[in-house]
């Protein structure tokens, strides 16, 4: 999606007629088109007796700024009534619950696959409209094939655990924050007490390549205010989860993949 801005400006310049011939002088200022005070210009040149006459011309120049298209994410709030089955299922997690191992991308040890079809349907009801909105807003082209939630899991993250930058399998992925036991103020206080700065803790980050080939992060400062918030993004979009340190309580995040079926 190209974004452009058109600006029309008026530029004044002086054509100075010399006693020995005609030579135009264009007075410009770097990075901006400005109005030139022709009277001062003419008066200055007249001091040296070069000017026989001068004329003022006004032209209009239209400039267009074009931003290269790039992808992003779609964010939505979910009400508790939409998550009743999911939250009930989370309360039943035990040693017998099927686990998922993503240790190759990080250190979050407790990951549990959501196999309950009613819970997956609950998530699908939320994801369907968001996927459609993503395709519309981002002009994201998908194949004319049915898609469905193919896999979902729940992460129980504790202090110090993280996921490094990684991608998912599937056309779309999502992250749904069910429980976040801290605020950004808590994390800032923790960092400041240890002489740390920046946003290196307690965030969800996207990593993408800009038009100059630079890896650029987009940081979501996720905290308690993000509970029941969900983001949907392409599965191939690189993202990471940074650790938090201000509490020993558990952060609960549900994630998964939407892919072609049939």
C-alpha cells in the first residue's frame, strides 16, 4: 500500500538583466522551497550597478512523497465471553497435557498444545474476521483456498524466559495475551535500578527489513493493559518475545497458526 503526500508551493525567483547580457539567478534554500524577497535581492545587486531591470516570476511546483508499501499487524480486543472455553481449558492444564517443544527458538519451558476442538472453534471465531480484515487493509493476497486454525498452543512464561526472533508455519499467526502480571512502569523501575535503559524487557517485537535493507524492530510494550488483546500477522513475519523480570508471576499467552486446508 503506497502512501503519498502532494504539496504545492509557490517559488519566486529573480531574473536579473545585466548590462553585459542576460543571466538568470535562482535563489534556493536547501531542503525547502521558500519565497525569495526579491526587493532585497534587487536592491543588493543594484548597489553594484549591475541591474538595469528585474522581473519577478511565480511558478507552482507539485511534489509527491511516496512511501514504499510494507506489512504490519491487525490488533483487536476480545471480551471475556469470547474466551470462556479457553480460560476454563487453561485451568485444567496439568502434567498430562500435551506439550510442545519450541526450545530451538528460546527458553519458555511450559508450552501446551490446545487439542480441545471447542476451544479451537472459539479461537477460530475470533481469528476469521481478523484474517479477512488483514487481507483488506494490507492488500495481502492469499490463494482462493479454505483456511483454518491448524494448530494452537498456550505458553506459560515465567521471569527471565524468552523467545528469540523466529517465524511460524502457516499463512497467518497470532498472539493472544490472556494474563500479563506486570506493568511497563514495573519493568522500567526494574531496569533503572540496574542501570539499564531502552525497551529490552517485557515486549513483543516484530523484525522486518526496510527499503534500505536494514533490520527494523517494531516494539509492542505489552503489559497488564494488553490482557485480552490479540494481534494477527503473516506467519513468515519475524517476531520475538523478550523476558520480563519485575515479578515471578506467570504470563499466559496463546498462539497458533492459520493455514490452508484441503
